[in-house]
C-alpha cells in the first residue's frame, strides 16, 4: 500500500490555458503514473455552480476540462478521475462537516472577505450583497472533497492554502468530538512550478483575460502569441530573457539545453517578431498531437462520460463505506440493529 494519497480538484470554469497546464495539469499527470502514490483528480463541478449560473457553460466547461486532461495523457487506470457531482457522499459529508465548523472560521475565509470588501469599496450598505451561502460555505465543501478520500497531500495554488488549514481544523474538531476517522491533509505548494505570465505580462489568469488557451487552433494561437507584450528594444540589441514573457513560456516547455540556446540568441539580439514566430512554432509542434486528441474527444462526449462513470465507480467504492462509518460515528445508525 502506498502512503501518499494525492488529491486535487480541478475547477471547471473556463477553458484550460497554458498557465493551468504548466502549474497544475502537467505535474498532476506526471504524478498519476507514479506507482508509489495513489492519486485522485476530480472535476469540481459543485464548486463551479457557486459562480456560474449558466447551465450550458457549466456543462461545456466540464466537458472541455475532462477532454483536456484525457488528451494530455492522464492515466485513468492508475489515477481515480471522477466528477464531484457523481459522488453523492460528498454533499452528505459536507453537511456533517458543516455541523463541525465554526461560523467564525468561515467569516475569515479570504474569498468571502474579498467579496465583502468589494461591497464596501463599491459603497454598498449591505456587506453581504450578492454573496450566496455557496460562496460562504465553499471551504466546507472543499474539506469534504479532501477528507472523503483520506488524502494527505493536496497540490494547490497559494490562494488555496487557507482552505487546507480550514480542512485540518474541521477534521481535527471531528476527530476530537467523535472518532479519529479523518486524515489531516497538507497543502503541497510547489514553489518551483512556473507561474506563467499572460499576454499583458501579468500572471496568466482567466480573471485578467490575458490567457492563451491550450488548444487554440493554429491560426489563433499564432495571433495570440503575436500579441504578447514585449519591450521596445530593436532587432540586434541584446535582450534579457529574465522577466520576458516569451522566454518564460518557452522555458516552461523546453529542456535546459534548449533554454540555454535561446539565451544565446537573446544575447545576440533576436528580433521580437522572430522570437514570437519561433515560440509559436515550438508551442504548436508540442501541442498539435494533444490538440488533435482533444478535438476527437470533444466529438465523442459519450466516451468522456463513460470514463467519468468508471472513475465514479472507483471513487464510490471508497466513499460509500467510509460515509457509513462516519454516519455511525456521529450516531446516525440503524435503529433496529
Ligand atoms: N478550490 C479549488 C480551486 O479553486 C478547487 C478545489 C475544489 C479543490 N475542491 C478541492 C482543490 C479539493 C483541492 C482539493 O482551485
């Protein structure tokens, strides 16, 4: 039995971009073929309906995100790959955990506090304007995701560290009150994994609208790369690869040797136009094969559904008996037995 249980939720809002790939998808897929780790990856679609109230978008992004992971080579025999909403034990556990969660703890959640402060900046009299219970209780649902599968390692972005602390807090309270059923998980924040910059030089993020979607058709990919902001140095003037978005993106895909060779071309004063063309061709070469797979998968949603159902079955083999134990522990029991 391996003792590393790695679990992470994939938010299903929007179309995956290069930054998602480098920061989260690629390391997760690499871990999925590690025989010493048990890995759980799931589409966090209950989380997606907190912010997105358009049913078609909710559905399409689940499809696109699942197709992306599969196209990039996720090993679904080794990893358990499922959709959160296929596991009814998760919302049930969420309720039980809610009863172990101090409201004050949720008051301190960054996402909730940010929403309140936006309201106050906008001059609203109601600090909770537009804030749903879903947003407020988001960390409890996330705790249920993690605790259900006894994960001990949870790879996440820095913004999620607080949610892991809350998860530990909630789990510890349960363990202390009832029975030590839950494993206290740790956030794994990889300082090394690149945070890619986007078109405008800020962090590549959907919220800045500066992303390069992973499977953009060739022409569009080229257009986006041509838009990446550079400085105004002329061809022939030496350029600094550090802090250059074009170099950073290349670096995230290239080998050390390839990066060295490109550093030399920067020193020689490669023209920005030539560099953009070079980056486009390089990325396009790397993305062409998975892009084709992605498009084929998007054309066969029945196959994706079947893969997810298989994953759900694997996951429920664990969650169904574990939830039974949890219910027993809190006193929800068969009265005749
Ligand atoms: N909140 C995470 C995010 O926005 C997604 C997520 C939901 C998650 N449940 C999780 C991540 C459980 C790790 C573990 O990125």
